[in-house]
C-alpha cells in the first residue's frame, strides 16, 4: 500500500519515489507509487493534478484499496520524480477547509447539519438540512466564518480509533470502521475527513457565501474561499466600476440611479408605443388609399414583426382582405386575412416555405416566416402573390 504523503505533509509538492505497479488500459497508463502526495478524488474533493517524470497526471482514484494515477504516456524509469500542481492543491485546501468552517458555523448558530459537499471548478457547494435561509441568516453565518478566519485558529489532523472517536464532539459521526482521521479546527470544529486542509484558518483569507438555492427540500449554499473569493471580488468591482462610469455615479448610488432609469425607460416606451400607434393610423390610411384590391401588399425597410402584426390588425379592422406585409430589417413576412377565402395560411407555409430557405408556420387565417436572405424573402413574396392571384 502506498504511503499517503498528503495525510501528514499536505504542503509537500515534490518527492522522489518508485513505481510499484504499472499497466496499460484503454490507451492510458496506470501507475501505483511507493509514496504519493497526489490526493485521489473522494469525499467531495477532486483529485490533485501534476506530473510524474514530466508526464501529466490526468486522474487519481482509489481502486481496490490502491491509489492509481492515470497517465497519457508510460514512464520509462521505475524511479520517478513527482510534483503536484500547488495552485490546484492549495485551492482545494482552501475550499475544503472553508467547507468545514461554514458547516461548523451553520451548526453553531442554527444547529443545521450539512448533508453533502461538492468542490467544483467555479463554486463549492454544500447541501444543508434547512428548507430556507434568509439574507440575515446568511450574513450572520458568513460573518462568523470570517471572524474565525481573522482569529487564525490552528488546524490539525490526526488518527483515532472508533473508541477514541466516541469521546470527541464530532459534528457528524463517521460510518467507517478502523482508524478515523480527524480534522480539528481549534475550539470550533471536529470532523472525520480524509481531505487536504490548510494549517490555520487565517490561510483561508476570506469566505463569501455567493447564493442559496432550494434543492429537493433542502438548501444548497454556493460559496468561495481564498483566492477564488478574491478573484470574484475583483471581477465584481470591475463590473461595478464600469457601470458606475457608464451611468456617471458612484457604486453606492448605482441601484437608485438604475431604478430611476428603468422607470424613465418604461415611460419612454409607453410614449413610443403611443406615437407608433398614431403613426400607424396614418400609414394604414395611406396604404388603403393606394391599393384597392383584395390583396394589400406592403414592404418596409425598418419595421419589426410586431409592427407588421399591429398594421395587419389595423388594416383588417377597416377592410375584409388578404394582407401581405414584410420587412427587410429582419427578413420576416406576415400573411393574414379576414373574410371568406379558400386559403389556409399555415398549410401553405408548411408545404412551401422550406423551398425558399425559410422557416415559419401558422394557422388558417395567419402565418409568418423568417428567411435567410432578402432574395429568398422576395422570391417567397412573388410565389405568394401568384398563388393568391389564382384564389381571388
């Protein structure tokens, strides 16, 4: 069995050891080392990454009690130099210790147990036995965690027997038998855990609860610790600075200014709709005065489909006819009618529109389509004009 360096020396990044076993399977090579500092995936914590004799370690798993390292190439020598990726390792240490601290705060303040833990690439999450946690509770939990971080509490790990574990105030009783590894945060938390952890809470830097979501009757907390929290703060600050500069205010007044601007925008949109309605009245009169047939056709350079729908409705309110409207700004078309015509708009579009590289559909009295180019739109318009001419 390999010596697990990560248990007693989580800060060790390089070592020299020998290969005890190696085999090939599915175009990958699998190696068992005499000593390893590579943490294997487990307990919610991802595997370490790094190199063995310059060959990248793709994955580390425990298989039948052995720590197996997956490599893309076969090491030539039996004696190998190994190194873990310290940035990945320290990130995992910060997130995992942060989880212990967050779970301890939840237990201390509200007696809420943690059900599960997952250390992802972007966020770390825990699921807790609580239907809901409000903003005030989350703030209190976060503040307590950061208070403990500022106190730089010592963190130590050690093994105990099952009998010894019964005398320790563990936050959660383990189900394993045999030697149990304890992670103790001085005066705050005792947990059975096999993961890698920092030496003091001060090394966490900061813990930030990002959001809370309801999940299967429980609450899932998303949080960031250390370098992840700092990176998130830096990005958030850049966004705030950009928005503040754009709106010409400071970040403390940003929310009020944006709410005021939203109110003003809504009033402007209402005024725009009123003016469009007024303009449409004149446009409808103009179109009808110029066309006296059962087919009213009109193209536009800058109308939206919504504009076309409103115009068609207004025209049909004044006259029983077939309306064919289309806009080049979106390469969209609307066909609609009222009265009695031997025409099923939806079926016609369904049967023919794909021939003209278009997409769309509708019902008996109305259909709309979108085309990949102005040329295709015009070709379909010509087709519709010829088809409708035969009907009316």
